[in-house]
C-alpha cells in the first residue's frame, strides 16, 4: 500500500540512464516532479511549476473570498486589502524564502498581485 505513494525523483544528467529502485520486488516509479508538503519539486530544479502552482492557489483563495469580502460594499477598502494580504499573498508566497527567482517568475507574481488589487479597488 505504501509503495503506491512512493516515487523516485533523481536529478542525474540526461546522458546517464535512469536508475531503477525496487522494494520487496516492486519497482518504484521514476518521476520528473512531485509534490511534497504542497511544494512542487522537479528534477531540473526549475521553479516554473512551483510559481504557477502558487499563483493558482492564491487565485483560488481570491475567488473564494470575492463575493463575501471583496465585493462586499459594507467593508472598507483597508479591510479588504488586509484580508487579501493575510490570505492571498501568504498563500502565493508560501515557501518563497527558499526560492531563487528569475525575472519571469517575479513578473508573473507581480501580475497576479496587480490584477487582484485592481479587482479589489474596482479599477479596470
């Protein structure tokens, strides 16, 4: 049962054949990326999938809060921005202290952030 959840991620060069591991005669599957503690790890050490996953998670959190918070006319803008910062930004940047970002990653994160703030403020 545990072997169904077990995968092997190896970061060997592509010139060498992939290593095969087995436990009690069952061969473990080799993968190029997998999720561990809600972070995506890849054999190429690329952050593209991780940044995309974080933006999707933050967008999902934003969507769940839109009707109750961001479109609520009884709440002031400061409250809406505080909720956005506490929930969406923290989801988007979860684990980011270990990232080494390229300019394209920063642009993608900033684009989501700007779109979200424009939506909260009603700017088109």
